[in-house]
C-alpha cells in the first residue's frame, strides 16, 4: 500500500499568499504547489492531486481561493476533492480571514492574531480578534465544516496583516499556524 501524501490546505491564493507559503514550505523542507495559486482557483481538483503526487517532499502546501464568490466556488470544489482523495492525508487547514461581501464562516480550532498570539476568538483579515469564539469569516471557508481534518487554524490575510506576515520576514504568523498543524496532527517530517 502506498503511503498517503501529507498535505496542508490554505484558503487563500493571491500573490502574497503564494510568496508566504513558498517561504514556509522551504523552511520546513516541504513543497508548495505554486501553480495552485489564483484568485480564483483555476486548477481542478484532479489536476491538483496529480501535482501533489509529483511533489518531491512532504508536507505539500496547496492554495485554494474563491475570490469572494458566495457559496461553493471553484476553490472550494477543488479543496473538497483534494481533502477527500484516498491518496491524500490532510494534516490541517489554514483558514484565512477575509472581508466577504456576504459573510461565509467556519468553525476553527484556534486562531492566531497579528501579534502571533493564540486566541480562541476568530480573527479578521487584519489579524484582529473578533467577538465570536471558534468562528471565523472568510471567502473560501464555506465547506470546511464538512471535512474531517485534525485541525483548522484561523489567521488574518496571509502574507499581509500590516506586513507582520510578510514573506521577507519569514511569514511568522503563517509559520506559527503550520507549527500548530504539525503539533496537533502528530506530523514529524
């Protein structure tokens, strides 16, 4: 039996997210599927799975984005396909906050604010804690509650948050989210 590929899913796919994820993947010896970036996601799920299987190392980081479309968009359709694929083991999901036109939300296990502090409250796109515990708004989070994954970590707008998560600084907020995913999933790459 072939070993499943270890994957971290990220619900953002703009250029800032791509740079941050590429940096963090490199720091952990993993691979980022850079062609999964897009706003919205353009690659279908089966194509993304093929790319994951070709990646040289685990963990494999994959981006998904719905570009603010309401309901299940292309990013979520691809994300669900990948998350439910028999050859994929999802270590966790980084749920990225956004200011949606119509609020879509998901439950999160923990969030990280713009200062890198853990909070049980959801965060907004700037990394500022919200008022509701364990709940966060975003534009590619509609389907996350349907998935069976070890942990969902919420953060503000990846690679941004007033430059506190900039890739040139090592994307520290994103990096912390990945560390939580490793810890909670039991991954020891």
